[in-house]
């Protein structure tokens, strides 16, 4: 039975690219287990192997995605229905997909969101970059709207730290739960997001990427 994301949850993103020493399903399984033991109320993970391994290790809501880069296309987060099928079968409770206005190698997002919900029986988290994209995704049937891509598309300049202005605008106008994600580095920032009205907050690098955490400390240690 699919699990629903709980209001007030800290969701820990357990992802590692191929160049990262922690890349691999066994490492991400261990990372997710450690996160849940530390109090995480959800996990966000990428790829069929990682999702399946994590599903077998933890009993919290699992947000899944599949990254697929194609030359000439902007969208790479679960761009097509076939990608959603694969990660839903692996055990995710929520399918995360890119709902920005970028070019897609897959179905139009207006068709993709309702199809994923109707045919796969999972919730949909729409990763967006702007207020307009968030409102549009909600109108298309997305169960959650996430600020995941704010500052990562040409539509909105990156902020130093999480984009709390976009979060505020979405909370004020979006009819579905808003998930804050992107550039969270401290517990204080997480508390700010919840005070603004975020339904849940996703934190990744600051918790699960030792290489980048070490680089921050090493840079601070330089004379």
C-alpha cells in the first residue's frame, strides 16, 4: 500500500552521481537507513536500483525519480510515462517529475501527470522553478508542488540558499501542498521554510554528500 507524505516531514534526498564514491544502490540504501534512524520522515531517491534497495530497507514515504539526459532536451527528471512506470514498480510512493516549461523527450506534462496518477496509482510531485509553473502543475492534478528547480532553469535566477520568496508565493496561492527543496544547508533554513508554510522540506547535499560537506569545511580552513 502506498504511503502518503506526512505534513512537517523532513525528507532526505539520497542520490549520488556516477562520479561520486558513494554511487550505488548499496550505499544509498545505507544512507537512507541512517537518515530514517536520524528522524527523516521520507526519502527522495533516483533510479530503479536505488529505489528498490531503499524500499526494502525503510518504511517511510519514498519519492522516486528517474534522471534521463537527452541532447537537445531540457527536462531530465522523469520526462516520460515509461520512466514513471519503472520507478513506480521499484516501490516509490510518489513520482517526482519535471513540470517546468523546458523542452521534453516525453509526453506533455499536462498529459503525464494525470496518466501517472490514474494508471500507476501513485501520487505526483511536480518539480517546478516558478510560481506560474507551480500553479499550472496543481491545475493539472499534481498532488505536491516542489521548489526543486528554482534557480536551475533560465526562468528564475538562483538565490543564495533556498528560494524562500518562491516558497512564500506558492504557499499563498497554490491549492496543493508545497514541498520546499533546493540549497537547504542549515536547520535554521528548514525551520524558516516550515514557518512560511511548507508542507515538507527536502534536504540533500547538506546531509548525504560527504564530499561536498568536506569541501565546505576544507575551503573554510584555507589560510
